[in-house]
C-alpha cells in the first residue's frame, strides 16, 4: 500500500513540476512577443518621422488608423 502511495505522489509531483515549467515558458514567449511589437512600432514611427514634410491630413489619417 505504501508503494502505491509513493508512486502516486511521485507522479503527482512530476505533473505539477511540468505544469510550472510550462507556465514559465509561456510567460517568456509573451514577453518576447511584446518586445517584438515594441520594436516594430518604433521602426514604423521612425520611418514615418524620417519622411520629409508629411501633410497634416496624412498625419491625422495615420494617427486615427493607430500607426502613430
């Protein structure tokens, strides 16, 4: 009976350990994606700002579209 209980507890601990490991990997992926989005937005913003003499209407359209 003790042997069955020991196997059950070992399996339970391994499953919980796997859950925690998967949870930490998921957080890492979310953070990496957020960093990629921030870099993408910064690149787009610098490209738009580098264009000379953008008219006001074009800037307003970009702002309303969420690109600025």
